[in-house]
């Protein structure tokens, strides 16, 4: 990860989480989730409590209807009205005792939805739409509803303004079990409402305490993990910074090594120029002078043959010294392009050896540094000399390729070749390999008996100096 990537990552964190730690992020998110879950659970629990309480009250009323009201309303099995005796009995039964104190209103419904009896005489005989709960009671189920008086026939009960428990209980025929009517009761439910409120409060408190306990435990676990992650992140950051420092140091050392190699190559060329000058000015001049003196001293016929042999040897030695001088001295490469350098060394080899060299190259070649130009010149010069010396100059070719990976040059011949396993590389090839290694390049020799020889150099791409 680079510094810019780390900076971008650090900038994203405050934007998303306000720079909070993992523990604080967790407590924020989990608080919202747990409070929502607590509310859902508390509402569900209180609704279950309310349903259970109303169901129990409805069950008690249904038992009372079956035991007391049912026998007084059996006339409904044959007609949709009750006789005077049944009405008086119901009025007396429902208006006395504890039940009379709790009941605010009561009604007897016939199956067709008309009221056949009520403690409110003005609604007797009226027919109302069958509500869902009334239909459920006519189907044989006890129905109960707390403090919801929203139908038309509940207008008198709504007017009282007190909490009521509305209960529908089916009236059955004893021997057949057929529902012949429905008894509807409205009980005072102030105590029930108070009990429900207390139960609701307690359930909310229990759920809240449990939620807080869960949140505290989870926060402790996450806080511990957050501290561990933060510690590990700091350790990784320190290691990364140390690694980054080492990489920068290695990069600096590599650049220094390359610069040192380039300086070494330049110094070597200076030494070679010096040696060339000294050979030319010293031994070459002395040998030339010796040849002149021998030529002037060769007057006698008896010594002529010996002098001719000596002069021939001296002339050959002089030519060798001059060739060495020319080989050691480089042309001025600073102003030459890569292509011009290759053409210059090929033309010099053709002129010296009276042979021809094939040349293949793309139109555009990369610019090289001074050390790379020297390495390229020496590589082609040495390999062409070897091709002339060992392959008699047969099929000499120089092939150049350029890609994003760098510059590749191959010098090949069609000579007899050699077995690399049995031949040790000479000083010239070894020096070339070391020179290219100092430039960060590679050197490869391919040869086989009868198959010719190909020597390849590669200089990697990159910034050119």
C-alpha cells in the first residue's frame, strides 16, 4: 500500500464512521438494532398478556352464560323473541350481586342480528350489521375485546367514557349444542386496564434490562476485540513503514550500484584509451623504427633472406599492435544514436576484415545512456571479432529488436559452432557478461556443433539517463 492509498483509506473512515473506533461503531449500530428489537418484543409480550387476560375474562363469562343465562334463553331455539317471564328473570339475575355491579350493559342477540333483550329497552328489536366478533360468537367461539367500542350498536357504551371489556358468548341448546343466540356483556375494566398497564410496564422493564445486559456483554467483547485489532493494526503499520523504509533504502542502493557500474565502465574506457595511446606511441613506433633500420642495413645478399624474415615478423607484429590500438579506442559515441552506433561498429568490422555483415533493425530505437552505448559497442565489436576468428566470417548477422521490456541485440554466424559443455568462455565474453550485468542486462550464448553460434544481449527498458 502506498502513502496515497493509506491517505485515501484514512480519509474514507471519518466520512463513513466519523473516525470512531470499532467498539463505538458497534455500540451505535447495536443500540439501534437492540432498541428496535426490544420494542418489537415488548409490544408482542404486552399484546400477548392483554390477549391472555381478556381471554380468561371471556372464559369466565362464557361459563356463567352456560350455567345461568343459557337455561333462561332457550326460547330462542324456537323463535327470535323472549317471553315476559324470561325477560324478568334475566333482569333480576343480571342486575343483582357482584355481577350486577360489574356489568354496565348486556344484550341478547338472535342469529339474524337483532337484539331480543337488553338493559337498554330502546334498542330491543333493532337489527344491526353483524360485526366480526358477533359472527365469531354465532359460529360458537367466545369473543372478547378490550376498550374498543367502534360499532354503531356501541354508541351508549362509548358515551359512558369508562374502560369496558366487551364479551360475546354463544348461547347453546343443551341437547344439540346448536348456537341459538349470543350474550353480549360490557364489564367495567378500570382494574383490568390498571393491571394491564402494570404488566406492560414490567414487561418493558424486563425486556429493557435484558437488552442492556446483552448490550453490555457484547460491548465488552467487541471493545476487547477492537483494542486487539487496533494493537495489531499499529504493529502492522509499524512493520509496513519499516518495510517501506527498507525498500527505499534498497532502491537507493541499487541506483548507487548502477551509477557505480556506469562510472566503472567509463573508467575502463579511459584506461583502454590510455593503453591504446601508449601502444601506439611506444611499441608501435619502436617496431616501425626497427623495420626502417633493418631495411637500410639489408645490403648484403647473404643476410637478405634473414633480414626479410625479421622484417616480415616485425611488420606483422606492427599490424597486430595497430589493430589492437584501433580496437581499444572507441569513436566518439556521445553524439551518435543507437542505430548509428550499430552501423559504425559493423562498418568498421567489415573494413578491417573484408567481410560482409547482415543487419536487421526496426526504424526507431531507444536512446541509451553513455555506459549503455559503450556496452552495446563493445558487445557487437567483440562478438563480430569472434565470428570472424572462429567462423571465418561466414553468415555474420546483427539483429536488433525493441519492445517495452528493453533492447535486444543478437550477433550470429553460420560457422561450425561448438559444444558449450566442453568449451569455457574466454576473457572477452566473460568481460562482456560482467559489463552487461553491471548495466542490469543479460547475456546469452547459444551454439551447437555444425549449427552456428548466436550471442544475445538484452538491456531492460526504463528511464534513460
